[in-house]
C-alpha cells in the first residue's frame, strides 16, 4: 500500500479557495431564496408576459441603462409560470457562483496559487456591497454579469500581456462586450485594464510607459478602444440624455461615496443602514449609514495598512491609488445618472452602485500583498526595509476575523428586510389577487397598482394590466366599463368609485337630471386639466344600448345597461363639457359626472 503524498501549498490554496466559494454560495443562496420580486422586477415580468419582449425591446434603454443582455436574462424567468421567484433566485445564485469562480480565476491568473490570494478572495466574497445584488433581481441582472466581465477581462488581459497573442485580446474583448451589454459602469473597465498595463507591464518614465502601453500592446488597444467607442456611440444614440450634475453635486456625491460608503464597506461596513424614506413608507432597500466613529477607524486602518506595507515593500501604494481613482470615477458616473434626479445622499449611500468596487479591491489587495507573475515591475521587498517592526501573526488574523464578522453582520442586516412580509408587502398583494381569481376571470378597471408594489413614477408600467400580466387570463382589464371593480392596497377586489362631488350642476329635469333621447346633450362641467383621468357617469337607462361620449378630444362609443348604473372611462387632455349622443335611441337620465382617479369602495 503506497503512502499518501502530503498536499503542497498550491493544492492547499485551491482546496481552501473552493471551500470559501462554497460557503459563500451557501450564504448567498439563503439571502436570495428568502427574497422576492421588487419594483423594476414587475416591469420585466409584465413585459415578458405581454409578449412585448421583442428584439427591439432588448435594445431599448431601461431608465438610463443600455442593457440588452440583462434584459434578455429577464425573459428566461418571465416566460415561466406567474411570478416564479424560484427561477429568478436560481438565476441569481448561478451568476453569483460564476462571479465567485471568476474572481478566483482572476487572482490565481495574476498571482498564482499563493496563500495571499485567499485574503484577496475573501475581500470580494465577504463584501456587504455585493449582497445588494443577491436579493434584488433587477440589480442582479446588471451587477453580476458586470462582475463576471470584470474578473474575466482582467484575467484574460493579464494573460494577453504575457503572451501578446490576438486570441487573448479577443477573449478580453468578449468579456468587455458582456459587461457593456449589462451595465453602464463597464466604461471603467478599459481604464482599469490600461492602468494594469501602464503600472505593471511597462517601464520607464511616464511618456515611455504610455507609448509602451498603447503601442507595444496594440492588439489590446485596438480591441478595447474599438469596443468602447462603439458602445459610447450606441449608448448616445439610444439612451435618454441626463443633465450634467453641477460641480457642487458632483463633489458632494464623490465625497460621500468614497468617505462613507466605499472605503468602510471594504473593511466590513457600513454596520448600520437607513431607509431614506421609501415610497409608500415601506420597502426593503436600505442605504449606508456608517457611524462616524467607524468611518474614522476604517480610514485610519486603511492608511495604516498601506503605510506599513509601503515601508516594507516597493510599489505597495500603487494599488491604493487604483482603488481610490476607480471609486472616484464610479462616483462621477453615479452622480451623472442618479444624483441630479435623487440627490447626492440617495446616490452615494446606495451601496449596490459600488458592488464592482469589491472586485477591484480584491485585485488590489492581491497587488498589495503579492507580486504579479510576469510583470515588468511589481511588488518587491525593500532592501533594507524602512520599517523593521515585526508584526505578530495573531494581529493580521485578528484583523481579518474582525472584518469578516463585521461584513457578515452588515450583510445579514441588509438581507433581513428583504425576507420580511412587512417590508415586502407586494408578495402578499400578488398572492391575494391570485387567490381571488382562481375560480374564474375578473374584469377590472385598469388603474395603477399601489406604490408598495410598483412606484407610480413608472407609469404606464405601473398599470395593473402590465404589472399583473403574468396572471394571464385570470384578469381582464378595461378602460371603459359599467360598475367595474378595482384592487385596493391589499389586493382585494372591490367595487370602484369616484370620490368627490360631481363636476356638473344638477340637471333641469327633476328626478332625471339631464335627459338623453334622440339628440345629443351637452353637459357643462368644471374644467379638467390636461392629464390622464378617469371619468364617471351616473345614469339610469330604459334598456340596454349604446351611446357616444365626447369630452374634448376624447370620443368613445360605449355600452349602457338597463337600470341604475355608473359608467367609467379613461380620458386625456383638457375639456370643460361632456356631450352624450344616443346611437340606438336609448333613453337615458344623467345624474352626475365626475373626473379624477378611481378608488376602491371602502370595505371593513
């Protein structure tokens, strides 16, 4: 029986890396499985359920993002059974696993199977910044492909720099395409790749390094430059224009982002979260609220670590510059897209915008601890070192353990609201609607769902006909109907009413109001502003029939039913009178006309 050979260092590192990745996936699977669809998710599901997810739709910007690959991912879930969170969760978990493996591939490609890559890998796997893309599907379809693209592009680019072949330049370009098709922040990826080339694979003064970066590695310059120019051209052609932020807004966003969000999150923060006033008063999204003491400690610790390492090794401070420059550029992009519309705090304290920074920080942690394989200039010991202080082994272990515990606490605190029925009421709302429609189709007025399901700023996607489209033929939505129903904030089916006093004066005929027989009757009302509204018409009909209703530019032929009823229809534009014309001699008495928004009749 042959003796078993002990594992060498590289094999131990590989096994430890896989153990870390598996633990990471298990934790993130727990986080993802307990969450549910939220906000923009309903837009994607409704689009797929209505069959509107065409090739043209994939090329349309969502908000300010050009994200055809991300939208394509939504179609895989949207065409399954109604509101299949298990499918979205599986998609998120698979992409998170791929991102973790891609990070490991990047680190072992750049540094080899050294123990130090486990520290760098832990920076990414533990980061609370990345948990934000594991509980919200709309964030995951942007962030996770972008993270995969970042890690894959760095690994492929470093391999290209060592070999200088077209093949690896094209592989780098393929990852770049994945990123550009998923998330706008991929614009920063060519900057990162060129920085790696300039700092670690070129020599000489600045001009000589720049010439070598762009000239010697011309395959990469051609691929990265060509794809980036093409992306910018397409983006400017299809994406809506965002107003440029003022200098004060840009500076405040950058300051808050880097000081209170980015750096503390790399060391286990933010440790505390806030809501910043969610629409409707509830919601699972949380924003960074790092205590000032922890902000100071984080920065002091980061500066101390970089200083100590720089006194012992040459070029140890370069990675810190890469991280900070990347963070500032990220803040600039965030300010351009979000700060102008929502304010610097809402943009800077949304940690999911810095999820990719965790990946950059993982790379730069490795660059601070280990030399780059095949680099022309990299980390090397000072001889003699400026600092000869011997650090006890327990200090780094204690620091890493403390950061890991802090990161876990921060991540769990972020996840718990996404598992809460109180913070995620849309889950119960959809379930209640589905339960009430199991025994047959219901006809409903096509009004907006409550803000806790989808914010009305998303109109017309917030209309129930779009948000609830995955329920299929269980619901039939109308813009014209008699005695229609609508949904209340809890998802209950109730009769629709128009609140407020009528806009018309009482009619001239006692007990009838305005009588319609053979000729058109025009009823003056209080002026209506140019805005989409519902109109209600209270009537008494002698028999079933049809009439024409004209209000400004709105002309509708509608059915009326014998007896006392209320007719509801949608209108657009301004008007100050309503003309009702009988089509088949239907006798009518018109009692009241009102204009506004439909609400459900009160039910205890």
